[in-house]
């Protein structure tokens, strides 16, 4: 079932990124400054070690130019051509105020967000790398950042201060801030810990945004994935959480190539990888009806009823009400079955997850403390 991609690194793999270009290249970065480019079948297409051999903490392909790969090491972002890795094309030195933890590009590839240990988020113009905005509100390490799809001037940042912040790049203050510790304490249903789970504060390690741009997922040290929905006017409309892992959750990524945009893959320090269907989650779908799927119309069981034509509007309204009640009841039954749709016992703590379609097979790539990548198929979904 699982496949190993090996010999690409000589140290622990820290990050993985997938290209949306026609070649479907994969990039991975490791301790010691190594960057490896892989083909869809796991063959090594190129490899480079950056000067200074600083750990590669994030790699991201440009959605607008398949020949551009951005990689962070120390406070520097290197721009590389994945088809020609002899040297970097350009280096944005001091792109971060301190060591960079996360990179994110907007959909047009015109803005690069950089999250670093100082808690700051810098936004760089692409091309050129000029710093056009510095966002300061986190009081601890800013661990992850992501742009909202369809809204190139909106981004989300999270940090070890347990804060989630939504920004408009035209302003220097966040549109809103959510303290996950306060949110968890307010939610009575989250006080019950999973068996064997120690109490940890919700330090946030990773943020992901669904392709609709309105649903966020945050992997945190308390083992939960906190889910938020953004409503009109970019206001925080609702939030909740999944009890995802028995130890800290290190990764969460929405999967954009399955049956709807609310599939979420998570990984944690408990060495588990899980796939969740959030289409009926109460935060994503407050009415309990599936999001992202076409409505299902139930046929009436009685043949005699189906042949009868409604005599008036009252009969028609009653039939429609009964059909809606049946659909609502079916949705409630689905909600009564919590838990992941797929759970994988991996061999080690998860450093990074990267969903990708590899040679036509929906998959997730897992980086851990080893020198290899592990590929698991998600084809049954």
C-alpha cells in the first residue's frame, strides 16, 4: 500500500510541496540545506544544497509559473528553477526578521508571505522580493501562514501564542483575532480528553484554507484541529474543533482533488495520519447538510402516492416538508458517526503532509524524522 521515496536526502525531511504545473513535480527540503525534486513516480529529477546548509523549513511552487520554486532557510528565501538546480536564480536575504518557518503564495503568484520566529509576517512582492508589508501582532513564534483563495489580499497567520489572525493586506491590524485557548475553554464539549492524551495548550503549528476560501483548519499542540468558518464581511462566523490526535497535531491540509473541497488530511506526534470528511461538520455546514455536493432528492416509497397528483398547494407544501425532514434526519444520522474516514498508523512523528495526485492516484506524502518520503494512496475516497 505505502511506497517509500528514498535516497533523496541524507537528513530528516522537514517539508514537501507539490507543483500544479503539467509535469506535477514534487519538492522536498531537509535538515542541512538539501532540496530534492522528484518526478511523479518517485524518481529523483534534481538535487541541490543551499549555501550555508541551513535547514529547509518550507518549499512552495508558484501557482503562476511552474519554473519557480521558493525555499526558506534561515532568514533567506531562495528562488529556484526546479528543472535546473545548479544554483538559485535569486536569493531574498533577510526576507524574515528571524528564522523563517512558513511560506505562502497568493493565487496569482504576485505576493509571498513569510512567517518567522519573531512573530512577524512579511509580504514580499513577486518578482523582485521587495518587502511591501510587515504585519506584527503575534507575541510568539509565527509558525504558519496561508492566503485565502479568491481573495489575494487576505491571509491567515497562526502562532505559538495560540492566536489565529485574519489580515487584509491593505491594513496593518488584523480583521479579527481568535485565541484558541479561550475558544477551547468556552466549548464544554472539548473538556473531555481522548484516552491517553495529556493536556497541552493549543499552540498552533499549521493553518490551511479550503478552496472556497471561507473554511480554515488549524493543527495545534492539544491534538485538535480547530475549524473556523468566515462569513460575509470577512467576519468570523463560527468555530469548533476535531479531536484529531492523541498527541500534538502538527499538520492539517485541505485536499482539493477529492469529491468535495472539505476533505482534510491531518498528521501528528502520535504517528497517525487521518483523512476527515468535514462536508457535514457543524462549522462547515451549520444546517447539517453536506457542503460541496449536489442535493439528493429522495423518491417516495409508496407507488400509489407517486401516481397521485397534488390537489392543491397545501398538499404540495406538506410533501416538500416531509421530504426535507427525511433529508435532515439522514444528515443527523451521518453526524452521529464521528471520526476519520481513513486512519493510517505511520512509523514516526509527522513533520509534513502534502496531498497530491501522483500518476492519476490521489495520494498524501508524509515526511517524518527519516530521510525518506512515504506515499499513501487515497484512491478509496
